C-alpha cells in the first residue's frame, strides 16, 4: 500500500496529502519522491532533472513500464502521476522510469513524415493532399473527422492466433472490417474505445505474444489492472505504420491538450 505523507505548502497553504513515488533511472537506480494529487509527469521530470543535474530539455519523460506484460508508454506532460500509479494492481511488476524520449513531440514538427498519405483520409478534405501542419490541425479540430486506416494484425482474445484485418481509427473509436476493406457500417466491428484506454508499445511481442512482426502495440483499457486478459494486442508491418497509429491515438484522445503541452515545453526551453 502507498505511504501517505503530508507535503509542505507555502506559509499560508494547508498541507496536502502526498504519496511516495519511486522512479527508476536507466541505470536501475531508484529515487523516491513525494507527489500530491496534482503532481504532473512534467513536474516530476523537472524535479528529477534538478536532482540528477541532467541537462534540461523537453525530451525527458516519465515512462510507465509493465515489465510482466512487456508494455510501456510515455506519460503525457499533464497526466497525474498518482492517478496513473493508483491504476496498477497491488504487487504488480509495474514502475516509472525516467529517461529521454526524443519522439515525444515529433508529431508537431513539420519535417516529420509521420502520417503516410495512404493511411489518412478526411471526410471534409476528400481527395485533397494536405501539408503536415494542415493535417495536424485537422486532428486537433474537434469539428473535423480525419481517419487513419490500414491493415493490422490482431491477436484473437485468449489465443496466440493472429489475423489480419483492415482497421479504421476515428474520433468515436477503433474499428475493423469483417469484409476486406469495406467501410459499410454492416461490416465495421467496434474494437476499442479511446477515452477509457491508453496505448502502449509492446517490447517483447514475439516472445510473450507471438507477434508476426517486431512492431507490436497494445490498447489497454483502464479497467484492465493486471494480467494479459482484456488487452487488445495489435501488430503493424513496420515502424512508420506503428508510429502513425500511436500518434493518431494520442491526438484523438488528448486533442488540444497535447499541443498545449508541446507549446509549454517550447516556452520553458526559451526561458
């Protein structure tokens, strides 16, 4: 069970209940830090940068690692550290790791060819080729309806059997077609919700899950606390495809909050 402390506030501020958060470095060293309910991943990273006397840049990240499931993801800057930690099952082999993630904000850099044209469509911009910046704005604009589409391998629930389906990622969720590439509503099967899930890299897919390639990823519903049951395991053909799916998931899930995180990170660097 978590250790409850009382964080020191200002002279006129009441103390707030805190918990100890353990964070591991890439060298395996563990540091214990106090965190309150409002402590974000970005704030904890800044504390760790000071403590370790690391060079300050916005590529430092707090990574959520589930070693027993071979899953990992980079926390978004605004996420509550304690909220994430409280979702772990007691005794599970889960931890936070402090390390650099240079790809964290690549999706906002115009030079990045993250979204292959063949994988992205928009009902508002039919057959129109868009610049990268326009495409990102299309994702951030809640009134537009971009869609990421393509083939993915899907692992059948409870079995190490993988089948290839054509998927479509929309604001309303992730779907796959039961009939080739058809988008007829009769053939689209709802697969995963975006708001009540997080997306993770699968790091040892072939060993643990028998993935057909090395480019596995996983949609983990919040209600799944431990074990592989309930995980939605997917696999793409290459790294570019996987990066596209994962970036689109983040954009749909967090929207403008993700862009604000990027702007704030840029502003901190210029101070």
